[in-house]
C-alpha cells in the first residue's frame, strides 16, 4: 500500500472534520469587556504560581477564573 502525501493529507482532513463534528457545542460566551480587566489583574498573579511553602502542590493558573461566563 503506497502512502502518498495527498492520501495522508486527505486522511488527516477527514479525521479532523470528524473530530470537529463529534465535539460538543460550547455554550459559554466570554464577555470581552470583562475579560480584558480580569486578564490585566491576572498578570500580577504569575508570581504566585509556585508556593515556596509547598512547592509540590499545584497552584491555580492566574487567568483561569477569567474564562467563566
């Protein structure tokens, strides 16, 4: 069986299309006017990514709270 570049690209396109077709719909709509100030405040939270008292405990990423609807 010969794998030509066209065949590989076609298979990848079909697989990507089926993946997008099977993906669930996203119902969360992020407000861009509220997102910009939240991201500006989250920029200062980068220094808290590693807690010196407990370096093995994963911290919350600073900008994750901004993505709430």
